[in-house]
C-alpha cells in the first residue's frame, strides 16, 4: 500500500474541533433553556426533540470528514506482485547508536548526522539492495536486505541511543552480523558502510574486518564527530540538564577516532570518509558504487498501484447526504426504543 498525499492526514484534526464545538453548543443550549423553563415543561413543548438523533448526526458528520481526509490522502494498493530483474550491489549500513553519538560536536548531533548521511546515500541509489544494522555494545538487525527504500528510511528515523541497553562500540559484532545479510548464491558485490565515531571499539575489529574482506565484503567507514571531541549532553524534553561524567566526576569528552575507522576500512579493501560534509560523502559513495560491477538479481515488487480514493469519497458523500436528510426530531421507532428512558 502507498499513501500519495500524507499531508492531508492533518485534515483529520477537524474532527476533534467539531466534537468540541458540538459539546459547547449543547451546554449553551441547556443553560439557555433552563433560564426559559424547567426540563418538564421543555419536554411538553418539544416532545419530539431527540438527543440521540443529534449525537447520531454529529457522528455521521465526523465520519464523513474522516472519509474526505482519507480520500485526499489517496491510498493506493498494488494490484499484483511481479518479479523484476534488477542490477546493483548489496549494501548494508551499520549505524553506531552508542551514547557517545549524542555528542553535538557536529550538528545537530552525531547520531542525527549519521542518519542524515544514510538517508542521502539511499536517495541517490538506483537499484541496489540495502540492509540496516544498529549497534552499540551489541549489534542488532534492523532491516534485512531489501529494495524497499521507503521502509529503510522509516527504520532509520526510529533509531536512537536507547534501543540497545549495552553500551560500547562493538564494530566487530556489526561486521559479523553483516556477513549473514548477504546472499552468497547470487554472487552480488557486498558492501558494508559503517557510520560511527569509532570510540570504545573492540581490539578485534581490525581482524574481523580482515576476515570479512577475505569473503568478498568491502568495508567503507564514515566518521562522524570532531577529533577535538565534545561532551555528551544529558537532556530531558530537549533541554540540557547536565553532561555525562566519569567515576571521578569529570565531564566525559568523546572524540572522533579516525585511526580505528581507517584501519577497519583498510583491512577490508575499503576506504575511510570523513562525514562532516554530507555532499562529499554522497559523492564519494556514488563514485565507489559506480566503479563496481553490477550483478543482476530478482526482486519481487508490487506493480500497477491503483488509487482507492473513490471508495472513501463515495462513503463521505453518502454520509453527508444522510446527515442532510436526517432530522433531529424523534421518529416512531425511536420513541418505541426509548434509548434514554424518556417519559412521553
């Protein structure tokens, strides 16, 4: 399913506004009527007035507006699943989500910069398959190899430093996990892009990278942060309360460790890229991928997406017509039901 114009979901906000106005109107009516006469006299003067019909009309109106909003969003459904031939490279992104990635020595902070870099790289891909791994003290699979770039960007948005409880920078575990992502039967070119500040790494990272290189995986590392370093802010509701301190009470200064990232890349026939300039990173990755041989592979994709707005539009129009012809007075069947235990 695809949602063509998601911005129209904001139109749904009109529903709570309608409900609030309806409640306010009912309260005003009640206060005004009480000034005029007591409830017993009002029932005699307006015996057919129905609170249930008023509520029913407002519910129908809200449902109609909901249908119109969804019609404007224009949901589309793929009518068939096709197997298509594509050429590309298998790329796995390993994103560091350790606490040191909260340092703001690169705007807005290291983790947000890493997510921006991955998003922009994905935006410039054509038909390559991608996967995502999150890692800190341990590595965790986020998204298996896929051609669904939309899902990849959705998973990226949700990544944060609280998703993994164990801290550290286990690049070696991320590399080991990445090995399981690639399909060896299809013999595609395998690329692992690690985005990290390189701090608190395991000493085994270089040797694990070398082993990965021997299996045909090329590792490219992107360093985010500043070599001069910066403190790790502790925030609540976006406000800095303090900075992370060590056991001696000193403020922790975390620094970009370029040497570690360069060693990992060199061991796996790759390269290190400084992540300060998003444009430069995207350009370098594009040049690297363009020089690689593209392997043909099969991918299943939904094709022939068909708009479904007409169903919601028709439903909304039907409800609006019903609301117009639905009177607020009681009908014979409603009197017999006596839903609110009213005395006639």
